[in-house]
C-alpha cells in the first residue's frame, strides 16, 4: 500500500492506467492472484493497520487478473491498463494505491522508489492477501505514472443536469 499526495497527482479525472518503473534487468514474475485498489484519503501518512488508512472511504477495485505475470528490464515502465475504469479522482484528496498478489515465494517486481516525508509505504510478505497489519513501514513510495482521463463535465447524475435547465 502506498500513499500519494494530491500535489503529486494533478486535476480530477478517471484514472485508467498505472505504470511502475522497473529497477532491475530481466525481471519476470508470475502470480495466481493480482488486484489493484485505489482509495481517496485525507491522511498524510499511513498507519500500520491497512484498513485504518481508508479514512472511512471505500477502496475501489480497478484491476483484477488471475493468473498472469509482469516482466521488464531496468528503467522500463511496466504498464497496467485497468480493466475497470471505476475510480474517479476528485482532484483534492490524497490517493492510496493498494496492490495485493499471491505468487511463488520471492515473487516481486522490483521498482524504483522515491523518498517521502513520513510513512508513505506499508507492506507485508508471506502474510496472505487479506493481511490486517503491515510488517514494514517506509518513508518512501514507488515511482509510478498515472494516466488520468479528464472529464469534460463533473461526474454527476442526469437528474442534477436536468434540474439546471428548469
């Protein structure tokens, strides 16, 4: 789980893709279960218990695959095109990016990170995909790129739009 501040993200829109930058040559990992969830939060740092970081918000599933894998060479961007474009970033809150996977032991795709002020990354190894508490907290976050599809109008119901013309 990693935390990204709104000042690093940009304006509101639908986030449709997530890229990680590989930090080792000829990496290849496989998994039997892999999901990516996003969640808005007002928190500036992460706490050890995963669910406490949601700040009362619901996480949104944006990607699910089973089984599968990723590969990449050093400095390559590993692309995850979401198969669900259900996360609309509001442009104000911070975002939690939560990645859960099951795979063979030592199945990690190493990627670049950057230093942060405060705990922006928490994680566990060999704890199962439903682990409650993180084993590790770090003052860094993964180097990522987000693809944001900007909306021409604010996401609203048709009833609210119709009311504007009465």
